[in-house]
C-alpha cells in the first residue's frame, strides 16, 4: 500500500523559496545551499527541487505555470480565527503575494490565501472561532 510521504515543489530560485517557507511560514530546515531542500512543519514534509536540476536528472523538459499557480495549494492551519488575520498580514508584509484576504466561509472556516515567490497558493486558515 502506498503511504503519502511529502509534497514537492519544483522551484526557480531555491534560496528565495527556502527563505520564504523558513522565515515567513516558520518551517524548519537545515538547508545549506544544496540543490534540494527539505522543510518540516509538524508531521508535514515539503521537498523543494531546482527546476533546472530536476530536468537534467530526468532528461526531460517541463512546462511550468507562470504568475499565480492554481494547480495546488499548501494549507497551514492555525488555532483560532484571529490568528488567520495576523498571519495573513505578516505573510504579506514579508513578501507573500496577497490573493484572498481573511474571510469567514459558510462551511465554518476563516481562510485566506497568499502566493509564494513562485506563485504557488498557500492557504492560511482556522476552523476555531476561539470564542
């Protein structure tokens, strides 16, 4: 049986992307400039590969989305609704591209979206009003 292990991103600028996920989103890593990076948030593992190096390794070329990338989202959850607003604002101030401001959704979640430097969507949300 297959066990889901990690999500991987193929990135244009490894240093910029690692810095964003480490310094802005608080993921842990011991990356020191290698071609690949592993980042952790709780039980979640995110792997980053240089697009150029990956194409060399597999001897194939790929087409990558430009600007905002609507092919996936990486979702980060917070303890309560008020945390969503603070983290969204912090992420935008630190270089995240604003996509969707914090909003209460009909299914009981407060959610928001920013994009990382390569345009991948990041959800910042909570299901706990904290009242």
